[in-house]
């Protein structure tokens, strides 16, 4: 485990984050999409910049760059799960994630998965 967990108040919400993740300058500067991804175990299969079980978030952004329908298709993929686009290992569905959280994570990924406010 990297560093210690810390609770931070941001915009009225308390977020718990792990200090010391590469690219995250501080809890206050980490984008909401990254925080939501961490809270929903997305980082168990994905990283920002390298393939793990699933593709790197930045590889996803590059693949769908300029694709006007990508946001809606990827939101559905996160919600319902799927396989075949990035290999044979299926991505599980995430039915307990709210539509707003899914939208935020997918928008963050498509924007290049920036992990700090810098």
C-alpha cells in the first residue's frame, strides 16, 4: 500500500485518498474522475499510463479521441460490462455506480486521465 489514507473536504464532500500515488500531487488537486475511479476499484484493473488487467486510461483516451459517441458508449460499457475490444478478459459490470459517477469517470478518462491539478 502506498502512504497513508487521508480524508479531505472538497466542495463539501469528504473524500478518502491514499497518499503517494504517482502523478497525484495532493488530495486537493486530484480530479474527481480519478477519485471516483479509486473509490469504485477501477484501479484494480486499470492504471493511468500502462496496461494492467485492462487497458491504460490514456490508451482508452487515445483510441477514442475525436469520437463524438465515445462518452455514451463507454458509459454503457462501464455500467453493463463487456469484452472483446481490448482482449479476452471481460470487464465486469458496475451496476452500483451512479450514472453521475460513471459520467464523471468516463469524461475524465476521455480527457486524458490527468491525475493532478497541475
